[in-house]
C-alpha cells in the first residue's frame, strides 16, 4: 500500500472510512468479550479471570485489557451505549470511565443512561468528562496523587518552607505557596522590541489575549485546541526583522510553532 501518491483529500477520506471500520470492530470485540465472560470460557481454558485471559491469551497490555473489560461491563448493563460505540460517539476511555464512576456511585440503569447522554454532548478531555460524571453522581472530586522525587537539599528547603508557611501538610503548604505566587502583583516591565524573547509580562499578555490556547488556524478554518506547551511566536520571524511587539506576536503550541517554521522554509521565505 503506497500512500505517498494519494491526494490529501483522499488520504483524509480513507482515514475516516478506516476509523468507521475501527469503531465497528471495537463494538464487535467488546461483544465477544461479553460472550466469553458469559460462558466463563476463560475458566475453561485455565485462566483465573477474564483479565488474565485477555492479557495472556489475547496478548493485550494490562491497561488495554482493563479498559476493554470495564467498557464491556458498562455495555452489558447499558446496551443503549452500543450504537454510540459503533458510530464512534463513545470511545473506549469514556466507556471505561463510565463503568468505574457508575460502579462507585452504585448507579441505577436509568442513571447510567442519563450519564451516557451527559457526556455525549461534547467531546472534552477525559479529566473534564470525569469531573462532569463525578458531579452528576455527587461523588467526591478525585484526589490527585503526585509523586515528586527531590534531592536532600531541596527536601530540607521544602521542610523549611512548610515551617515558614505554618502548614504541616504538604498539600495545604503547596496550596498556600501557589496562591501566593499566582496572586502576586504583576510588576510592569517594559518589553524592549529589539530583544528576541518575549518577556514575562508580554508573554502573559499574549497568553491572556489568546485565551491560553494555540492561535494556529488551519486551511479549513479550524483553530488548534492545544493548551499545553504554548510558545510566543513571531509572525514575521525575528531573524527577518520582525519585532518583539504584541502586533507581531502570537501564541502557538510547540507543534504548530515548528510547523509554521517548516512552512516558511518550504515557501523559501528564507
Ligand atoms: Zn497548535
């Protein structure tokens, strides 16, 4: 299969067709999981659980096996979700999330269906969907576990910081510290237009204007939704005489920054 000669539109259309197929296959795989579980076939084949069967016999990685089993369990109690999976309106992560949250909330069938409609409306990140579901089921918001490795010197510094903040618990000390940083009054620093890098103040202003979202707009008019690793980019590159002033600056995600640079290169701007 040589894709190199395909036209752009054909390449995109083919990919869309394949994804449709992929969604149907996913729904089908989950139906097979369900039947295997009903028959307790994994026991017959010498596995202690469906999970072990999925990992050792089917060759799934542990996390993938777990997600599929959770997804299958949710579909089993909520068959209404199956057509949504086939149509690609409900993905594996959201399905397994629905299973975990509805199980934790001991949701009724009607509640599970309602939750299903709740997350169907918009395509958001898994974390947002989880918050929405936990809100719906009135579950406590999820606690994040953050593991930080630090050297002895930093650790001692941290202990001293906590003592100074008067907080014994790490979480409350971090909160106090972060609040003090975020609410810190902003010093006005003038940005020199002749320096290449946008200073803290200009960067903050640009990010605010951009709504903390990449400002790249594609040929189809679609704006990139990336909100991480945003960079201040010169519209007219600095090395071509572009100034570091708001009018010549925009916020791009790392990928689009590189992409914009490559495009200039392709167009032989420099
Ligand atoms: Zn972007």
